C-alpha cells in the first residue's frame, strides 16, 4: 500500500462474505470436468491389474474390440514411446533409486490397480462393459507389502533396482551448525536424566475427495486442450510438454470447478497421460472419469510411515535432544513430490520447542502398493503427531500437567524471530497467548477436576484430555530454499490486475482453487485495496491460457504467496492511476491522497475515482507522455521465508473402559493465523481440517493384505466420518495476532492447520483417559477394539499398547507392536 493510500471506510478485509462461488456450485451450474461434452467425444475405460506384482504375458483384446461401439483397445505395447512418463519432481538425494513410471506398462505391473489397457468407445457404459472382456494373462510375482518387509530387501518391488531402499535423507544439527550433537545429549540423559524411546505408526490414508478425478482432452485445432480435475494446471502443462515433446505453447490445461483435492489432486496422473495419448492417436476428443473404487485404489495415498523417536531431557523435563528416524513407504513409484513429503517434516519435529540438539533421518522405501504423495498437511501432521505424543510422554514421566511441560520448553514470544535447531527462522508467534485463550475457552481446569473425580470413583467411562500445540511451515514458496532441497520447481506466484473501461476489475491469479474460496477472498483484498465495490471484482484462474504464469495451489500458499503477488499488482495499478490522476487534476502527485477508491487534491474537494481513471486510460484522449494508456499491472512474488501459523488445540474424549468405545466430549482450538481476510471462509477451513485430522485418529486407514490387494477399497471398509460422527467445535483465534513479517497483508496459512493439530490432540486424549490403567499408546486409528485390547493388555500385565492380535487385518503387512520401553521383539509383541 502506498504511503498516501488508506484503507476504505467500509473495509472488506475481516468481513464475513458468503462465497461468490457457492451460488453456481449449489444450484448445479458447475463446470466439473465430467460435465464437459465435446462434439464427437469418445469415452475411456481402464483395464487394471488385479495383482500387485506380475509380469504381463499376453493381452487378448479381440472380444473387446468386437463389442458394440468400441472404437479401439490399446495396450502399452501399442503406444510404445508415445505415452511419455510420469514425473518425479523432487529427487531428495543424488543417488535416489527411482523406478521408471510408465502410465501404462507393457511388461510388468507393480501395484494392484495399475493400468494395462484402455478401451475407447462411444459411451462410458460401453467402454466399461468392453473393458471386462479384455483378457490379460499374468505371471504373478512375489509382492513386497509393508515398510518393515521392504527394508529386508528379500522381495523386491522393482527387481531391476536391486533394492527397495530408495533414498536416505539426513539433517543433523551438529553438521549443519544449528545445534549440538544429539548422541551426546542422549548419553547424558541416559546417565542422569530422562530418555523416552517410542515408535509410532502413521497409517496410510486416502484423500477421498468429493469429485473423482476426471480428464477431457481435445486434440482438434492448433492447440491441444486438457480439462482436468487437478490442483496443478500449470505444473501439469509443463510436465506434458517435458515428457511428450509437444511445445508448451501448444498445450492448454484447464482446471474448471474442482471438487476438493486435499493433496490428492496434486499429481500428474497416468490417466491424464493415457487420455492425452489416445486423443492424439485418434484425433478425437476423449473423456475419462474414474469410478469411486478406482479412485480409492489407484489415486495416490498419503502418510504411511513408521516413526522411531528418542527424546532426551533433564530431570526437570527440559528437552536436551531429539533423534528421529522415519521409514516412509512411497508405494510402487515415486510420485510428483512423493519422496519429498516426509522430508518436509524434518523441519517441524522440533515444533515450538527449544531443542539444543537434533538429528533427523528419513529412509524411503518402495513397495508393491499404490504410490503415496501429499495429503493435507504433507509431512507436517506426521511431525506434529510424533512430537506432541512425545511431549505427553515426557509430562507423564516428570509427573506434571501436559501444558506445563510444553511451557517449560516452548519459545517465548519475546524470543522471536527465533532460529530453530532445524535451521528455520520463525518470524513471529505467541504460544502463551494462544494457549491461555484455548485453556479458558475449553474450561481446562474444570475438566481436569472432573477427570480426577471419575478416576477416584473408578467410573466405567473415563475422561481424557488431549493437548496439541503446533506450528507449521506453510506458504510453500521460497524458491532458493526449495532449490537447496533439490525440488524441481520454484515457489513464486504470479498475479495480474486489469482495470476495464467499464470500471470493473479483473484479477488473474496463478493459484488454482479447488474449494478454498479464492474468488471471494481475492475479491475482498482487491476491493479493499483499490476502494472499489466487492461486486465489481472478478477472479480468473485455473486456465493456463487465461493465467499463463503460475505454480498452483498446495501447502497453504494461495493467500500468503498468491495473495501477496496480487497486492503487489494492485499497488502498481494505484501508482499508475496516481500518475494519471495528477495529470488530469493538474496537480502534483505529492499533493494527492488516495482513499475509498478516490484520489483527491489535499486541501480541496477536487478528485477523481480510480474507476473513472480506468475509463480515461481506455479512451486515451489525455494522458501523460511518459505513460502508456493502461492501468493494468502484473506482479510475481517469491517470499524470502516460509509462513508460520500456530495454535493450541484441546480435546476431551470419553472412553468406555469395558467396550473401548470413544466419544468426543469437547474440542477447542485457538489458532494464530495472522490477519483474517474472511472469517466465514476461515471457519470452514478450520472445521474441515479438524474433521480430517480427527478422522485419522479415530476412523481412517487404508489397508493392503499380504498379497498387495487393497482390502479397504470402498467406503464400507474405508471409514469416512459424517456430520453425525462429529461435534460442534469451539474455534477461536488470538485477539492480537503476532505480527507476520513475511507478507504485507499480515496473513498466515490456515488450510492445513486443523488437520495438523487435531490428530495428536485426539490420540493424546484417548491415551490420557486410560493412562492410569497402564496404557501408554494406542495405534491409530483408535478403534474400540484397539482401545479395549490395550486396556486388557495392561490389566494382564503385558504390553500397554495395542497388542498384535487386536489387528483384524494386516497393518504394514505384519503385526507391529511396541513394548513399555519402545523395544520391538521379533514377532511384534512387546517384550
């Protein structure tokens, strides 16, 4: 904002605005990809492997070809090199083992659900019917399922690589000069302090977006156009050009209305490449829309880690060191940013705490399962879960309240900016204020008293209180930082502001929405800063021809990076308009004030509105000789740092000690997300994020059996919560948000905050309810059976975590259970 510009009297920023997008969405006037119909369009159906690992010995397509209205049946051998390859944009180490990912393999499949043939027909139903007639002969091969099996390298997911181990990535504070030697801290704690060793499991999750993936390709004309339900139209355009040889100028990618993503549409998918190749070969428009079962089976999954942690502290509970080893399952292939997702967590395990020493290792492995990639939070929820579980364990060891142990170790507000042991500079924060407000709103002390009374009475239903204090690195952006991590792209974002002759305003943004409310929030920013009516602003996005520059939407970057690019473009418009206004008003620019969308000559009633200036610039009858006749402006913004929202989440859970049933009693979160543009949108983002994080804690789990078959391949087996399964959350924000120094708006990311913080809050609450019975851990999701068996195990004097026979299905391909001291014996039971 220029020095003479003031915020309009009727400020848009901070105002509850109903989303502009919602009218067309809820009345069915949407532009979903599956709604698109083109003249002469053909439909695709994919033939998928039922085996997780097998060689393809033959494919008989004759019966399918003879079916009604079938135009073609094509296999990997038919295409040859036409298909290109699916890219990995983030090789985390120079020696990373990266299997070639063909969109349609010709000789070997590496996971159940991999495409081996495509049927092209006049209608989708005819294509699906014919796909069932394609006869594929396989020679099944041994499949490796589960992280611990993969690490043994007995069965190989890709025999040509010679190992299942893809890459080992290490961050050591002693080597980096950001902290002390963690091994020395561990030895000191072992001799005269507290040493906590734990193993936690981050189960595999499925993004389960509302709109299945869909793609339409039109090869007719000079330019090939692809519509896709994607989060990344610009990255998709680049990947198509880079792998198929078609010039980028000849490719147009459109992300129309996209029905949710949660990271699950941050992908360049085999189906997009197949549709592209079929359309080019047949010179006909084609469409593919996956079924829900295909989506669950073959769209990328998330999480899937085993976390081995060692926390060192002195006898007062002051942390002295943290050692983390992750084993992360990438699935059969390394997806766009799949290898880098667990590495993002490396910078967040230290969280809000002052660790003097730190070491992080991540071993990625390949298995014969669906490949994994970003899922809401991408690395940061996994890290937050682990450290917040550990801090509860430390509090129990010291014998103090979990909030007190956190206060003993967190960064105080006077210490910002603060350089962490992982090397990041946190620019702002006030953990004390967020915690105090959350505690008051939650009724923390009263609930603790109720908990003590229930324990004293020996009630059947016990009360547990869970704490989660978090911060996250979001606004995935600083290009130099991403370059230092070998990420294959930058992190900048681009925006344009067009002042139309009618006085209306068009915004063009490289951020691509899939449910976040971009059109509304960006309109509010521009209306506020330009002083024009909210209704006069239109936002254009999601089309690489309309918005040719951009890096799309993920990592809570739309507002803090894309919004800042927009602000810079708006300020350029104001500067141009000021120059024109001074000319038309015959005044000096230094004598002009700008407020409420109007330039006035200071001390007079002479003035002109910016929308009038837009018309004058269009007419070009009278403008300065040193100025072009336009007020339009472009800007590209590349931050110098990440963005660090934070908060305190408190959860009360009731646990029936006889059945293991868990019920949420209360949930309060207090987040510092800086300046809030639209409280209504923020509330929706937080509520949605909370439900996804709670769902990991209590319900969701993608499970493959020993042969690599997904046994949770429908919503009958993969449990998603409904509104009936949740409660009304108490969402508050700090009254005086800490000053964000990374952008002029003072905003911080919010899209992933609820998911990051809620999972450990819930699990900590469940464990807290039964800790007095000897239970220290329950593997997620905390199903009634797992909770019950953990309680029974403690009563029997055995393992206090979920015993292996509690698993009604395979988890990690084998029983995985931890004993009191974190040791695992060979059969998985606690020693």
